[in-house]
């Protein structure tokens, strides 16, 4: 009896919980996409829709799946990216949609968990019957979702996962919206060699993540090729907060290296490392990848973040950015009441426009036709740069933005396309 | 805690495990019939089945012996990595694990040999670490096994030659299907049931309840705990192997604290020391998280539009667990099994004893 009573209570609690969301505050809460649009201008897509477009047989919305880890360890990157994606969908729908149809962006939370990511991918391709999937900023999740989309023949465009190996690991339906890590590592190495005149360097990387492992590997390859010398290499593991042992080893170097290359997964790690380095009296330039791109770099690093440079997708700045960037920031601000948290917001935004552009050029919602159109993308202008897929290569060629921290502000260090890129 | 078990009658000895096995399989089959062409539902069910195997195995150690291990996910990781390395196609090995030693690089085993080797390896490791660890009890053994989990994690991250380090291990062939999961569920439930209801199982429970009294009765504490730990590790590694061959891609982060806590929750919600409880707890937690995850998307009830709130499912689940622990301190089933003694009252003439 007691158990029955208890089950009832539990059931009641659950129902009450289900009805409660209106009260629960949440950063990821988004107004419905069908609401009146904010006064924003939609960036133009590369090609005008084909004039010969067949009369829309269906006015049903086009379903695009969304897979982001809105909770868990990846949330700091995925939440801004998902907000960018949702903003793009809203703009496209306000401007009349694609092929005369609205986009229904079905967004699920992968919870930074492989099993859940597999579930949501299966759900999207089999229950929701989406025509394409756009999402994710890490390769763990991309590798959980990619094979399922590949098997179902649904194009999957990752908004922010930067491992250049992904498309080959998954198959011909997998595309990257950002540049690959080999490109940004090469850009970082060339920037250090040419602009910062670093002949020798310290290499410090997080061996707890695929991204940092690859970044360090590609960077080493390009830097040594340029003639640079790595005087000391050290590692840490995700979750470490004290780097004094490694910093002491660095301080014991004589002579000291000219620069520091630090591959970190999260902006908070990079901030903490910068702070502890500066506290130990090491003020050498510190360079890293797009993992640095978040408010925590300066938030945690404080004044230690001075003389820090990193390669990323775009400079999020309302006064220093490109026109497209300014329009994006304005729209983002109107929608969410704050500036984009990181370049990943812009990547999420671009990924949706890139996919919408492919659907428009495909002239149909057949996943195979969309894949072919996506693979043929050439000169698509997004907020984070121009996307062109070379035949057979599903990682775009994009220019790399190098950001310098000056007085706690992000400033444009350089906009570069590396001369030579290590093979993925 | 000191409730003495009624010695089950012969018929009961068979009915309950049979009932548990059949009901586990029916949950699976029923939903498969209800949604025959729904791969999503099938996916949830397969993961549920694997979770049942893992939690029942965990219960053997944590529930029946009172050795509250927090390191079982380490055995799961061993099972996943070892079986995947063995079953990986030779071409995939060449690209994903180029630095494998030659004797391993040119070997591709079938699913079952890979699983069994992984299971036995985990059992051997459990035996070796069990010799010192099973002498501990209470919180000490939890902390020590947690240490084992951390060691496994660090080895996985650093042994790049075999594990790709922290990078995602991908390209595993998807061997696991609903039928393999059936098979292992039946085997696991049967095995654990037989162990627990054997004289050896009684000895385990006696050690859990009062180790000094048990020792004075001539029970070898170390030996009884160690055997349970080793069998439990074997089954956990099998579960890990099944999971690896279902997800097809995973990384060391898949087998760490989050997973540990998930399984502990399933176990505690169901009830420590009850196989029925493990099955019930796992089913409840797995289904609830899936249902709630779908509810997160928001919904339209009449004119009331509920917006999407992500992360809500974890909050509701956590509140439910708090309620369960407050209202039923020993989990849903406590240390009891679903029993059929009422049959005796309904059919007083049925053959018994």
C-alpha cells in the first residue's frame, strides 16, 4: 500500500514538474520562432533562388534537426552556438523561409553524453524525419551523431567542431562549418614565427581532449617546419586548476623561450594558466586556439590576459567587426539582450544560413540533393568568413582571425590565411 | 537491515527469477511490438537493457556484499576499450590506432571472443585489486575503488598507443543488438540470482550484516567478498563491451564520474540488495530521463504555451530521487524481491516444498 501511495506521489511530482517550466528561469529559453521578428536584416545568401523553382507542392515547414549540448561540460560553447542558430532560423522565417516554406528547427539537448547524443540523432532522423542536422561544437558529440546521420543519408553540418578528420571518419554526409584545427594551428604558428618573431617556444597542452591534442600536434608540425624550436613541452589534464609544477619547470629554463603556445579547451583554463604564468613573473606572449574564445579568458585571467593572442573564427566586436558582424551583433542583442558570448554564436548562426543556402540551391528538400548542393557551396559569405568546399573536401577553406587582448579588450591582431597547412 | 530472509520454497526459487527475466524481456519486446519501426524507441530499449545488466552486476557487489564500490565504471571502461580494440576492423585499426603493436594490429576477433576476453581481463584485474581492497569496508572501500576509477581514467588518457588517449575512440562495428542484450540480461539475472540464493550468497549477506558474527561462524570474509567482486567486474565489463559496440564511439569521459553516479542512482532508487529493485530502478530512471528529455522541448496545452526549458529533466529527476530517498529510505524495493507467496494463498493446493 505504502508503495502505491508513494508511486502516486512520485507521479504527481513529475506532472507538477512538467507543468512548472514557465516558472523556471533559464538562459536558453527562447521565444517561439513564429513570433513577430525583431527589426533585423537577414544577411544575403550567396545565390539568388532559382527562378525556375517549381511551385511549392507543400507548405509544410522544412524540418532541420538541432543537436547541441545545452547542459553539461560542453554547454559553455554550445549554448551560444544554439542561440545563434535559433536567431538565424527566426530571421529566415521572418524573411519568408526557404523555398517558400518555413524552417522548423527541432532542437534537442545532447546533455554532453554519448548515449543521449545517439538517442537524439536517431530520434531526429527516424521520428522527426528531418532533412538535415545542424549543431554541435565538439568532436565527441559529432562522432556520436555523425554515423547515425550518415547511415540515414541525412546531411550533418557541425557548427563548431574543428577536427579536420571528422568528415573522413564519418562519411560523405558530414560537413564542417568552421575551419579545421590544422588551419588554425598553422595560422597560430605562422603568426608567432612572422609577427611575434618567436624562435623558440614552450608548448603546453591539455591531454584530456581530442581538440587540444590535435591542436598541439598540428601546431608542432607547422612551427618546427618553419624552423621554430620547442624548448620544453608539458601537459595538463582537463579539470586541473593548479599549474605551478609546470610553470616552475618552465621558469627553470635558461634561456627562456621567446613565446608560449598553450592549447586549452576552455577559456577558463586559458585564463587560469595566463594568470598563474603572470603571477610567476612570466610575461611572455601566450598564444592559443579558439578554445580561448569566451568571456572567462579575461574574467578569470584578469590583467594576466594581457599579451595573450588566440586564433578564432571572428572578432565579435560591434565597432571593430565587419558589416555583417555588426548586423549580427545588433540582431543578437535585440533577440537576447546581450552581445554574442563568443564566436561560437556566430558559427551557429552561419551554419543555419549555410544549410538554408544549400536547401535553396538544391531546390528541394531531398537530403541527397541538399548534400550535393552543400558540397558545391562556393563563396558563401557568412559572419565568420567565406565558406568554399573544395571538391571532395568537406572542411571549408576559411581565413583565421587572430585576436590580441589589449587592456582587457579583444582587438583584431591579424586576419590570416596560413601559407601551408599540415595534413589532417 | 537485519531482516532475515525467508528461505524460499523450491517453487519460489524459480518463479521470481523467471518472472524477472520474462518481465525484463517483455518490457523490451512489448515496446518493440508497440513501435516496430521506431529505431529511436528500440535504441532507448537497448541502452536500457545494457543498463539493467550493469546495475544488476553492480548490485552483486554493492548491494549484497556491502562493498560499496564506486569504481565499477572503471571495469566498464576496461570492457569497452579491450573488446573494441580486439573487434576493430583491421583497416580501421590502421587509421585510428596506427601505433598498435603488430600482434594486435593484425588481429580482428569476433564479437563474443572480444567480449569474453574483455570480461576475463576485467575479472583478473578485479581479483588483483580486490585482494587488498576487499579487506576494507564501509567508506574506505568506496574511496579506494574510486581511486581505481581515477587510475583507469588516467591510464586510458595516457596510453595513446592503444586508446587514442582522450580523443574519441570511433569506428567500432555495431555488433550489439536487441538479441545480444536479451541473451546477456537472461544470463546476468540468472547468474546473480543463483549466486545470491546459494549458501555462498547467504554467506555474503551474513558478512554484509555483521562481519564479525559471520567470521565467527567460519565464513572467510575476504574470499566471499572477492568472489562477488570478481564476478561483478566480469559482468560489468561485458556490459561495457555491449555499450561500446552499440554507441560505436566513446571517449574516456564516457566512463567517468557522470556514468558512475548514474548507475549508483539507478541502484539506490531500486534498492540495494534486490534484483527486482535493480531492474525497476534502472527502468524507471532510463524511461523517466527519456520522457522528461522530450518534455523539455515545451508543449502546447490548450492556449498555454510552455516554452522549451533545457536541463529541466535533470532537475526533476534529482527532485524525484531526493523524494525517493526520503520516503523510501531503502529504495523502491528495499532488499526484498517481488515475491509470489500470495500464490500460496490463492492456490493452497499447488505442489510446494
